[in-house]
């Protein structure tokens, strides 16, 4: 610096503009150095991705304007970002299963489209893949797989890899998981820093919460709702309103789309209508995380013609109009 500073401050912000950490100091002379350990104000590692920093330094003599400088940096050794499987770049990815048993991570580009792929072969086509989050704490997102036997496993692929049947896994139950027609993760709904699982019983429509635990498994289920059979889709959508808590989307048989905001206590608030007469032709709706690079959770859907659409999240609990991002996806047995 050209002259001493009486005090300085560095604000680190994510792509949504939220300040994740503020560093400060006093009486800086000559060279000002600020070191950030990659943790937020709560002491947890921030998710991988791009961040900006802004420095403000007030002159010690009180004369002239404060010095300001800004820049950006990329975190690649932080926590796994929501739905980021293949890039460690903070961008959400899709998971598809082909009719030949290939499980593919379709990488988001950060520009609202899908790019390169990472695949793992050898899966039974009856398997149900559930993109989850980092259950075992290795900073790489895990994928839950339900087998036709009713067993549920948490596969732990290395960062940037797609799982195969021989990938290391944790058993979450050897039977009984076939009772659910919905298995979806909406991220952290309890504010303990761990992803959680939502399940709906096929016969009764009862919705349950399975909390992720520090042991890398799931807790006993907790009943959330008695009968959600009126909904044809229940989607773990991630944090839609920017409060750091996972939210749910539910589409009823009249094609109204509703949002249920997570409370941070393992429950959800009253429903809010997002769209009317929406998505009647969609056979898959996925809360894909941020694929546009603006720090806001987006929605990706596949219609019966195999077209893939993106609705960009606005960070306030809703979405913009749809944009076509792919076609010819009718061959995939599942999109998650």
C-alpha cells in the first residue's frame, strides 16, 4: 500500500452474492496479507466452486477514500457442492441409467447446459440411483442405489468418478426399501451439515425423513406426512430460497407444482404454489443443483419425447421459463 491503513476487511462471497466469511485486521503497513482457510463463519468448509473477495482498507491518516480491491478464486478442496459429482467445480450434474446398465454422470457446464460424461458400467437395469450427497465425509458426493432385492446401498465413488457395482459402498439395509415409490434427497433439512433422505410409501402415501448421521448411515425414519398419494412427483430440490436449508417440490395430478420450504428442524412449512398447469408431459423432474453458475438451484425435466428442459432458479423459491438443453433422452431408463 502507498500509506498505512488503520483497519482493513476482506469479504468472501459465493456466486449467489452471500457473504460466507469476513476477515479483518488493523494497522497494516506496506504489504497487506489476508489468509482464508476455506471455512465459513460457522467453521465449516465451504462447497467447491467460485468465490469473489472484496478488500476494503481505511487510511490511517483519515485522508482520502478507502482502498478497495476485488478478485475471484476457486475452491477445489472444500465440501462437495450439491449434485456436483464429476467436476469439483460447484456445478450440478445429472445421473442417467441406460438400458444396457451404464450409469452416467452428465456434467453441468455452469452455463445452463450439459457437457462431458463420466460413466460406470455393469449395473442391473432394475437398479434405482438416488443422487445424495457426502454421507461418509470424504468430500465426494455419494450415490444411493436401491436393488431389486429391496437392499439400499450408499456407493462412495472418488470425486470425478461414476460408481460401478464394485465401488466401495455402505449397506443401508438389506431389504424393505422396495416399499417406497419415492426416494429423493433434498440436501440438509436439519442444519447439521449432512444430507438427508425423503421416502414415500407406495401403498399408504406416507412420507418419511431419514436423517444422515455422523457414522455414514441413516437414522431411523421419522414420519412427516400421512398421505401424499395426491402427488405424482415428489422432488428433492435443494435450497431454493437461499436460506441454506433443503426444500421439496411436489407436483399433483392436476399438474400444479408446489414448494415446501425446509424449516431446518427436519420438517417443512406450508406448501406454496410455484406453477399451475405445469409439466404434464414430464416423466422425470430433477432438482439438479446449480447448473447455470449463478449460485441458485435449478430444475431439469425430461418429457415423453426425450427432450430435456431447464428451468433456472431465481433464488427466491421459483423458476424462470423453460429452455431446451438436450434431446433424444427417451432411451435412458431413468434420469435423476
